[in-house]
């Protein structure tokens, strides 16, 4: 629970250090510690010396992936309440303050003031099995990126008739194929070894267009989907909601995707959306209607992604597998 008026500490996270800004009693105090367990403990000790109760401190940092989550876990273990917020929100808040300086100390101060003004929701630490699943899915994605890069190089070597480099590239592609296959099996084994993960993945893969790799990616990034009160909030969290640009009678900009959430999940959802347009009966009918109304092809794909997210929310919240006749059942009864 967040208590309004409690002390807040904004933390700018970098690879080697943390820049912290404590906002208490209307005053800012600054501290720099190394980004390590030792540094987290040093920060907690320093906060105690400033006359605040550790359990009352609300720590806030930007969600920057690989560096921010270990910090959040370390500070949570020390008793601090922690929030991780979208960097875009903090940037917008800083622009509203008309900030002139841009450095780690100034950024920590902006994060502290944002936290005090906006009271962002508390971050919930993902379970160890979710963190490991995320590491596995991220590694598979990285391997696929490397494979695509090598495919591009192979094409260039082929065009240049460089047979030696062609053979080298083919060997590396074969190795990457084996590693991707091995990691995919490890993901399957990990999911099957945890009943909660297996239940949710089985529900998600009952939706035509969604495979286990995408389901694992979504769950590893989102965590417990049931924490969202409705499907629109989940779609907004993932950044697949429309962003309109209209003002008065003169500004009629084209609506775009919001891109506020996880780029990795949006990338993972793209091909399933293409597949769903062909094989998911509800999304196929939806896409045909949008196309008939003149919507651009890419906009239809984005709309299909959003519809897929709504279906994911539906099967997870209901605990029932996908049923294409669900909407017709109330009419039949």
C-alpha cells in the first residue's frame, strides 16, 4: 500500500551505479552507490541515516529491462516498496517541468518527483520460474536474430560467389538451428514442470494462431494476466491500443499503435496475428470487416493483435479453452 506523503526515492539505474534522490519533507538529498548487492545495502543504510523508516520508503525507477529488475528485487528484499515505470511517462513529466539539464543526478530527481506526484502502482516481483522462462525466451529471440543476420550474410556471399564464406555461414546457421531447437525443448520442459505455467500456456495455445513460443513470451513478460481487471488494460499494458491524433477541424492525423508497452511482446505477436487472420474464425471475420471498410493492411494486422490479446485475457480469466462459438451461445439459449 502506498501512503500519500511518504518519503520517495528516485533511482536512475545504470550498469555500474545507482544515482538515488531522496525526496522527504519537501527536500531532495542525493546518494550514489554501486549497482550491486553491496550497493543496495549501502543505500538502505544511508536512507536510515536520513531519518526515514525503510518500510515507509517508496522507491521508483524506470523499467529498463536487464538492469532495473535486479535492483528492484534487491531493494524489495531490503524492505522498500518499489515501482517500475515506463520511461516515456517519466520523460513526459520532466518535459512538463521544463528541465534544462540531462544527467544521472537530475534524472533521479525527476523520477523522485514523478513518484511523489503520480503514486505509481507497486511492482510485484515475478516468481523464479517466470524469471527463468523470460531468460529462455529472450535467448531464443536473440538466437533467431543471429540466424537472420547470418542468412543475410549468406545471401551476400552467394551473390559474390564466395564459396568458402558460404560454407562457413551455412555451418553457423546449422549450429544456431540446433541451439534454437534445444532451447525450445528446454522451454517446453520448464513449462511442463510448473503446473501454473502449463495451465496458462495450454489455455493460450487453444487460441488458433498462438503457439507455445509466443505464449511463453507473453507470460514471461506480463506475469499473472489475472491481475488486470479487464482486457483493455492488458492491451494498453502491451501497447497494442490505438493512438489517435485529432484536434479541432484541422488536425486529422492517422491513428497509430500506442507502443507504450513491451516491444518484445509486440514483435512476438506479429506473426501469430497474421496466422490468426487466416485460421482464427473470430479474428478472420473481424479482419474481413475492417478490410471491407477500407482499413490499411498493416492497421488490420495491428487490430488483429489487439483482438488476440483480448482472447488471451478471456481464456485466462475464464479458465476455459478458446471456443469460436462462445458469442453465439447466449443467443442460442
